């Protein structure tokens, strides 16, 4: 499935995890609980292709299934979630992943999780700065919401009084995947993931660690985190692969300290996320997102709610960096109807370059088991923008129909 | 969004007993006003439902529109009684399939805003959400969030209207007025069984004081020799012709739930 050696290695890792943790468990259970979804996706690009190997339309589909089982009166459980996507044109987007294959043991005040798992940290909508445990599944969607499964041992200790402390040990690193030159959107040069450069001599076997404290009290939900290990986001450096100009991912060793906080009042959500990153490979830097969400309930005498989202994005790195000085304006329109119809409209405006990226997502349940997902993404004024220029001609309409079981 | 211990008509309130005594004492001095009698009935109903500790139950919700098309939702609910405050509850969705694994954690309060978190399984994300939306439909049903949230004595002011007979039972007819913010109702009228102090019927009047909905509580069963739970709740919306029926099953009390079972960590693994 994965076309390069390193991700094959990751797949092997995932497979070993599967054999180690999952198979013995599967043989000892009589009945399991499967759920998940299978979906067909059609993408239509509005503008003509920038390269001859690209296409104006693309069909794709995926299957994500979760197996869940609890043992011994809920004292421990097992979750296994394989994922497979097939893509008509982009061989890199055709990929398989183990989103989860983890065994969880827990008591009143602790949890121990071993295997491949997924963790989310943070509060903001436009960008997930503090969320660093899992690698982004970059070929799924460019919105950064999809994640690859991360091998880990996670110990969590919690009390209602003091909150939760999480420790993470991550023995294996997952590399970021990039669309092939046939894929859209894709970068103007092939990303040579086979020759990725690691600062750590252990490469993707570098041991990563993280610790996080989080707590909820009164109107506050707060998290403090520290991560030490391989950056999830590579620097892409121009290079050559047998004479072909390519972009080579460089994975730095970083120490990232993060804070995320949300204050929730009856009308307002106030949110902030900030990180400070120390690294030898480039200058240390900071980045932050701060904003709000306000909800109008029962607008126009209807059952619908309208949420207004505003966020400011700052990144200390230079202008070659996305979200360096940007503003997100968003509207969330929730119908509260039987079909759970929702719209999310967002525009991110770069205050410096003037590029604007707009997205509209609409979802609606059809019957009891189907869901329709429509997404439009467009970028304007990005011709001179160093970050967005690559995707400037890839405005897209995406329609996805999913069956849930 | 919020979702709570739907089936409980009343809840604990530490003030309850004190209020009852105060009201009774006041009754000696002068004839009881309809407001005092309404409050007295609410406090007594609350007192009788106090002390259940914790419970678990499963609920199937059937939505029916004017044309007769139906759709269903399945939810499991865990409730923890909190002395002197609203309950803590966790609701876990099994159906429809696209929201399977979605879960809500609520710390409810009588007049202060509830604290509420939602777990989104696809993103593994726990989000703290605003509890402002009291009047909106719960999961597209004819039950508003405020209809199914923890019912505290302080959430309303009351007025006793009259005695009546309903389905062969003697009932108090009591009017109540929301004292919390953002309610979709001007008032409600409740028919309360005089023997057991449980609601048999409730009428909901919208902000313009038009009859909006009628809720009938059916198939009551008693647990632990004290606590009554309706196993069917039937809501009719008179303005749009839609109905929603909640069917409750698998009630268990004294499950052994505690504070430890109602936090964000548990929310994430609540399947």
C-alpha cells in the first residue's frame, strides 16, 4: 500500500503490534463488537491542472472498522481500528494504517495503554498547535484533522481534585506522507520520503517522551504539556534524487512546551493555545492561537444555532511559514434537526500576504445509516504566497457518502 | 448539548427539607397561598426521590414525523446523585451509527450554568461546551434539553391550581415557571399523582404562551421500594405534529458509581 520503504517499516511495526497485542486477545474472546464506516468520495477540481499527470476529477474510497472488546467486568479492554484508503490517481493517497491497536487497563485513578493509539490535545479550531502525539495523515485531507496511529505506552493518573497527569513513551516515529505528483493538491516537486533526513541517529526509532497535566475546574479547562523527540512536522529542503529536483523532509529533534486553555461561560467560549519550541536545527520559536466562539441559540425563530468563531494565529517564524499572522473567521450553523444537518464556513486570511483560504463543510445524515459530507475549499490571492502557492490552483468540491455500521 | 437523567422527575435538594419545614411553619400562621402549596408539592416530590445514590439505564428514542416516518436513537445513561447540587451524568450514544461512541458528561446545577463536555470519538477529542442551549431539540427530537435535564426544585417557581382526577388517580395540578435563563417556555402545567408524588402529564407553553407540547409519563415501576421511574415518556408537539417516545429499560440502582466515574478520562473510554 505505502509506496516507500520507511512507511513499509511503519506498517511492519504496526503489524508487529497487531501480532503482539491483538491476536492473542482475539483468540481468547468469543464475540467482539465491530463498528465503523465505509465511504465513497468524489473530488472535482475547478481549475485546470498545473501538471500534465494531474486530473480534474478523482474517485476514492475508504474503510475504517473498529473492533472493541472488554474483558473481566470492564477492567481492561482492547481496541483495534484498521484503516484502508484506495485512490484512483494518487498512489501515495492509497494507503493503509492501523489507527488503533491498543490494550487498555484501568482502575479508579489510573489508565495504562499499550499499543498503537490516538490522542488529541487542545481547544482551538483553526490550528492544533499543542497536539503533537500523532503524526498528521497528510494524504487524507490537507485540513490536518486526520492522524496516523502512534505506537506508545501511556500511563495516566487522575483525581477529580488535581486533574490528570499523562506520561507517554513513544518508541517509534511515524513519518508524514505527501501526495504524489499525480495527486491534488500536491507540492510542485515530489517529496522524497525515501531519503528523509533525521537529526537523531536513531532515525525513526528515536525514543520520544511527553508529559501532560490537564484539569477542569469552574469555568476552566487547562492543559500544560511538554514533548521531547522528533518533530512531527518536517522541514522540506530542496534536493536532488538521481538528478530529479525533489523536496527532502528533514525531521529535527525538538523540545516543545505547550499550554492550552478554555474558559466556558454560558454564552462564550474563550480559547488559547501556545507553544515554545527549542531546536538545534533552526532558531527557537513560539506560536500561538487565541480566539472565541459565541453561539446564538434558536436563530430566526427556528431550532437552529449559529456559532460565530474568531481566532488569531501567530507564528514567530518568518513568512515562509503558514499561519504567521492570520485571522480565522468562522460560522457554525447547526440545524438541530433529525438528520443532524450542520454547516461550517471558515475563512483564514493572511494579514501579510493577503491570501485567503475559504472552506465550507456540510454534513447531513441520510436515513439511519448513511451520511453525506460535502466540502468546498478555495484559495485566492495566493500566487505570491510562499506557503499556499502550491495549492492555489487546486480549488476543490468534495462529496463523500458514508455508510455507518 | 446536554443530556441527563431524563427519567427522574425530581432530584435531591439539601434545601428541600428546610423549605418544607419553613413552609409548614408558615402554614400554621396563615392560610397557605397557591404558590406555597405548589412549592410544598415540589419539595415533597423531591424529598421522596432523594437518596437513590446512583443508577444506570438504557433508552431508545423513537422520533415520528407528521407523515409517520420514524427514526431511532439509542443511548445509555449513568447518573450520580450529588447532595445539595444537581446530578452528575454520563450519556453514551449507540445509535445512529454515525454518532456511536459519542458521549456527554454533565455536572448539572440548579441556577448556575451546567458544566458539560462532549467526546467526539473520530477525533478522540473532548470538548467543553456551552450549556446555553436549553430550548433546542435534543438529537432532533421533540424533547428540549431543558425537558431532560436534572430537575431541581430551585429551577422553577410554582403555583398550585387545583385537584383533579387523571386516569382514575387523584392528582394535584401545579403550574411552574422556569427561574433559569434561556428557557423556551413561559410556563408548564404538571399533573402530579397525589399518592406517589410523581408526574403523570406535563403541558409545555411556549414563550408566547401557546400550548406547544404535551408529555405523558407511562409505565411507572418502583425501585428499591422507593424510587419511581417512568418506562415510557411520550411527547407530542401540537405545533408541528411530531412525536417522540422514550422507552427506558435495564434500570439498575446501587451500581457503585462514584465521582471517579464522572470525569473526562472516563468519558474518553465510555463505550
